[in-house]
């Protein structure tokens, strides 16, 4: 397992490991995890999972934070798409009309 870390800036460093690394050297990865805080697991060079340490006392807070971050990312994508497609300035009436048109077409 080589040093597969990516540095985003001097304060934040993220380590990447492969699924194979996880399978062949799990003890080493569990040992490193508390110091790394996050390890990205990759498959065929693409990120597929984020490994992060948990404890009995913070599991609910951590899961809630991850879910909120996912929701914020999804909302940003929706907003960016709305800007890109010229729909960011739609009124509620226009939005409701779009919804009604979609629902009519989906019933067919």
C-alpha cells in the first residue's frame, strides 16, 4: 500500500486506497483511520466510498452530518442546473405549471 494521498491544501489531506488494499491489508487501514479521519476507497480508479472513524457516542451526529452534506450537494446541483437551463428565475406559478405538465405526461 503506497502513499496515495491527495493534498487539497496544506491543512487538508485525503488518503485514497483501493478495494484491493482494503481486502489485503485491513488491519493496517483500521490502524491508520483515526489519524487520517477520512479514507476514500476507490475501485478501478474511481471513488466509491468514504471510510471515517465512528464511536458509540458520535455515530448519530456523524450520520446526520453526512446526510446533511449529501442533501446540500444535491441542492447545489439542482440550483446549478436551474441557472444553466435558465430556470432559476421561475415564479412559483411557473414551477407549479411545470409540475402539472410533467404529471400529465407521466400518466400517459
